[in-house]
C-alpha cells in the first residue's frame, strides 16, 4: 500500500440511485473511521419519492413501509483491509455527477478530502452494499444470508447449507451435520451465481425432492430444482450448469 493510503484513517461514501424509480430509488451516506484501531460506522439511508406510490405498491415489491435506516456504532475491523485494498486500486474521474453514482471522500486525521467519483463505480457500490449488509447483521436487523441445498444421487443424498456472515466476513459450510469454513471470495461469487437464474415460484415446493437432482432453498423456505424450477435468463450464460458444478464440488469433499 502507498504511503498516501497508509495515512487514510476513514472514508465517506455517498450514493444517489439516480433515475431508478420508487420504491427502489434511494440515497445513503456511510461514514467509516478506523483511526483508533477499531472500525466505527455511521449510516443514513433514505428511500426517495415513495409518496408517489400506494402502500400496496411498496409492499408488492418486497419492501416495508419503514425501510429508511440509521446506524451509529461499531463494525468488525476485518472490513478495513478490503476498504484499503480497493482504495489502492482506485482512480478518480475528473468530474462528480452525483446522481446514479457513488462518491468517495477520504479522511486523514482531522482533514477530509472533497468527494470524488471513482472510475471503478461497480466495485465501490458492491463494497458499500456489503458494508450495509454487515451493519444490518451487526445491529440484528437482518440474519446472515443462507442458502440450503440438497444433492440427490442414486447412491447417496447430501444435504447442507452455505451461510455468509457479512458482520465478520465468515462463511460456514454445513454438510451432513458437519461444519467447516469456506473462503469468503469464493462463497460470495457462488452466491452471486446462485441468484443469477430465474426461479419459478409457481412450481416451488415446501420440501426438497427425493429424485436424483439438485435442489436449492434461497432462504425463504421454498425449494427449487435445478433445470426445472431454476432457469437461465441469458441464453449465452449457463448459470444453472455452473451452479450444479459448484454444488457437486461442495458435496464431493
């Protein structure tokens, strides 16, 4: 890490979702400070323009009527390394547009830089989402993300779960009653892959199937069968086949 980044002891992230319609449109300000060896976080998240919608329209999209959120407290300092690594590889655009982007301001002791627009927008937006999820878990607002699976073969049935704890970047694999750890980056990419296809809830079941196949429960208690209730959206990207490959690897150890 450069000497410049070594001096950074905090950041302020601000985001405006831009032209995204309500109830999805939102803004947030996330301030992080690790100057004393701990990690302090202040979050102010607000959903915008919801007065245009009825309560039913908001609820139908999976939201609640009180999704705005504020937090002022600690986070596990394990996140500092990820923040510093992203700072190291970040370059900034010459202009800040504001809407539809995230901006980064860095803190050195008592000085705070002007807000800048990183050229690697997606990386910063993903990190901010992860940090907000870590806040939700730390504050007990939400439970860790858990995917349950069952792999049925002719000779055996394997059942287990993968649980991502954003609060401390810890991933637990439970397989047939035994628990082990998974690499965070691997598990995170696996979760992104699992949520890539389309899930047909019209044929989802309350219990996993017993015939040969791979069954997934994405955390809501309903089971989907790969290739039947889980379908590729992009014909040029076979996410279902990749999920199947990963599930078989997890159960082959």
